[in-house]
C-alpha cells in the first residue's frame, strides 16, 4: 500500500509506522504487563508471539517497502493485461520477486524474537520461558556454572544458524539486490 498507492499522507504514515519501533521497550513494559495480566496472556506463548509481532511489524513494513518499490509496476500491469487479477498478479509476479527481501526480513525478525530477553523475562514465569531467559537459571548464588552456560549458549545459536542456512539462497539475493544497475 505504501509503495504502490499514492496518497497525501503516505510519508507521514510511513514515519508513524517506523516511529513505533523507535519507542524504547522499557517505556512500554508496565502497560504491556498490566494489559497482559488483565487479558490473561501473561506467561503464554501467544502473549510472547503477540508482543514480538507488535515490535516486528514496523520494521517489516519499512524493509519490505524498499523491496516492493524496486519491483517495476510494469510487470504487474503486464500480468493484468495477460488476465491476472490484482491478487493473482501479486501472488505470481510481485511476491516471487520480493522473496529475497522477505527472506532477509524474516531472518532479521527471527533473530530479534529468538534473542529477546527483556519481554520474555518480564512477561513470562514458567510456561512460556524462552532460551535466553532459561540460561539465567545457570546463575546460582554459589557461583556461575560456566560449562552449562557455554553449552546452552551454543545450543541457542543453532536454530538461528539453521534458519539462516535454510533461507541462504534468498538471503544472498536480498543482500545483493540493487547492487547492479540495468
């Protein structure tokens, strides 16, 4: 919408979307905690997913706006002439061309969500504990269990590495997009 449709407040809307990401998470902790407790989302996987989507959606819109802007509108118009509808042209033409951007954005969002410590510590107790918060259980009053902390840190990195390797082909295309001129 922000890339294809021209309307008066387009830049203002884009800046408002990005501004939601600029708010420091600590400033939103108490409102989120109180709202989650009232709704019953505290210490739940759904609650964590909701908070991660809330904080990632602005950066996804910002990143993907750049990738969609790089796709020529003439390709969509050619698909329309060939008989595709708007959504069919999006699915068959635009989305495959934006796949590298989607992969790069997905890796970024996955790393943010997987490595989050702050919200997982504040909004969970035992049922929805995340790996970074679980590592803090190795910090004992008697001392730190360095071997277990190192092993857990290595294990926590494996899903990020596996996900990155899974989308590697698209990620490389996304990182080099715009490097060559027509």
